[in-house]
């Protein structure tokens, strides 16, 4: 599969500033159609790492060429489950994904094997199963947050406001609706992300330049949640 790499900027942002930024974003961007009537949805991801936590260590060390696997659901809905692999290369990001059934997901959560024929026509699942065996990939942490997404056509820009980033170590219960979570950022702090293709339009550059107290960060939500996850 040919991967499409994109630029990805991340900022820590206080709630008051996030609201100010969002008011400006609404004037130049469209609401992402996937957000529905409310304009937001809840993302829950379960991340895998090696026995020696190579993904976590690589992120903390700033190693440029890395990847990590995760399971993802939206609004706690177990009827739509994705297996994703997130790639980082020379500061750019790419993502590969496939759809899993409820049974397949539960089998992976339990550390059991799928039927050999299930991955024959699914390249990503096939490689995940190989690396789970060879690298001893195991579920490490659940990351959840509420996302409000916007899109800007020029440059294929996607701006997301990710509020209440929280974590749970109860990985076997990934598909359960009600889980105990711990907030991993100080009260009132959230994450603003800007993703784009080859160029960032001037309107978006100006918007970011006018943001007060935006703090650029390179740490992923996974590494932040691994730092503070105890529940």
C-alpha cells in the first residue's frame, strides 16, 4: 500500500484560548461531516507496544522513523472497529487502517490468535499479527478524548480541538461503554491539532499566529497517557 504522508502540528491550549480559536475557525472552515449534528464525537484508542516499550521509548527520544498500532472506536460504538498503524517519518505522519469485527477485536484483546484465513486478504492485519508474534506486541493503554473537527479545502487542512484527554489501563475492557479514566492534562488544558498536505494556507497560518498561549508540542497522546495512566 502506498502511504500518503502529511504534516501534523500539535499545540497545548487552555480552554479559554481554545474557544477563541474555535470562534475564528468557524468563520473560515467547515465542520467535518463525520461529526454529525453535535459537531463532536468521542474517540477511544487502544495502543499496542512491544514487551520492552519500544514505541514509547522512541517517542520520548524523538526517534524519527517509527510506527505504532492501535484499535479505535467512536462514541463507544463497538459496531465500527478499526485497526490502525500510525507512521512517523522525517516529521511527517501517515496512517493505514482496516475494519475489524467485534469477534476479531475481542480475540486480539484476549491475546489469542485469529483463524489463518482471516488475514489472508487483509495486508495490515496480516502484518500486525506477524509483528504481534515477533515483537511481542501487547495492549498498553486506552486513550480517550472528545474531538471537534473542522476542514479547510485548500491544502486539505484538518483542524481538530481535542478536549478532556484521558487514559485507562484497563485494556481488556476496551469495548465496554463505561470505563474509569484519568485526565492526563491540567484542568482546562486541551490539544489543538492541525494536519495538512503539501502547504499550509495563509489563512490558517494567520489564525495560528494570532493564537494566544499556544504551546507547540511533539509528544503524542499515547506517550502522555503512558506517563500518567494508573487506572
